């Protein structure tokens, strides 16, 4: 006989901080953390969690687990808002697996988990954690921070299902116009590295492959990076950056 009390219908959770990142939009964000090490991000703690005492000792750890909310995914208001089966991009966007066998953003509670590198902690004005390799859109609410323990959480013998290894990458090239634009920016070198790392993951929909006439745009920092997929006869696909322009509404 099960005499455990019924679980509550809802749990109240309060964000402890907000992410500021190089990714203003969802499109183009690497599908896993650590794939774009040039990606800059900060976790800015909000009151009452922005007391330096709350992060005392955290600098002794190099990596952190962040529990966050996929806040740009529609709020789950009922069965119509999420699916039992999803199509992971890793399977080409066609094969289906159960939502709990995936890392889909369309989850019943919209919770995400990301492993990030901690670069430094700035406590001069509140608390700001500077991060590297984050896969989080700008404005993401973070619910919790936990230190990563490699001896307990790194399991190289673990099975990885339909994603057994790092996804393949594409070659990326930049036009002379794009290179010239980067040369005029003080952060040109790091932005170039970020562009290459992001595009190498091929941010296009999973069902798109090979050459296309379409020109895509991905927002990184304060710019729109416009690119096209090219392919020589019997050769590999290359993503070519056509131009880099200021993002609309940003200066």
C-alpha cells in the first residue's frame, strides 16, 4: 500500500540570476555546451542572491552545472504544448525518440542543464560569474548553480545512445568583405573564432544538408552573420560567410 502524500501540483522556483551571452537569438546556439569555447557569457546574480558570501569558495572549481529555464519555449499549459515524442537534430530531424530520451527544449517543465567553464567571479558590483563555452541564449533565467566534480560525474564508459560522439563539423570560410569588417573591430579576433565555431556546427535545420541557394543569418553579439552553404562537385559542404552587418536595433 502506497501511503505517500500526493505531490503538489506546482513548485515555486525563483531565478537566482540572468545570463548575458553572445547569443541574442536561439538560432545558431550550439546544441551542447563546450562546442563553442569562444562563446562569452556572464551569469549575473539578482537580489537577494547577489551577496558575495553566496559564492564564497566557488573559485576553487573550474566548471559549474547550471540549472536553467528554456524561457523562449512556449509555457507548458497543457498536453498540446509538448509531445511524448520529439525529433532530435542528431537523428536528422526525422526519427523520433521519447522526450525524456532527448535534450529537447520542448519539455514538460522547460528545465535545462548546462556544464560551463568558470573563468572568474567579479564581486565589485554584486556578483557576476564570467563563463566560457555556454550554450545559453541572452536573458536565460538560471535557477541553481552546482560545482562540477569530475571524479563523480565524468563517466567515459557510459553509453550515449544516438549521440555516441562529438558531432561532425563543416568547414567555414569568410569572404574578403567579412574579414575586412572583423579587422575594424577591437573584438574581431574573438568574434571570428566564435563565428567559425558556431557555423562549423551547421546551425541550419537538421533536414537541410548540402548546398543551398538560400542565405541564412545568425545573430552573434551585436552583428548579423549572413552565410550560405556551398558544395563543389563531389566535395564536402562548406559554409561561406557572405557578410557581417550590424544587427537590427543594435549599434
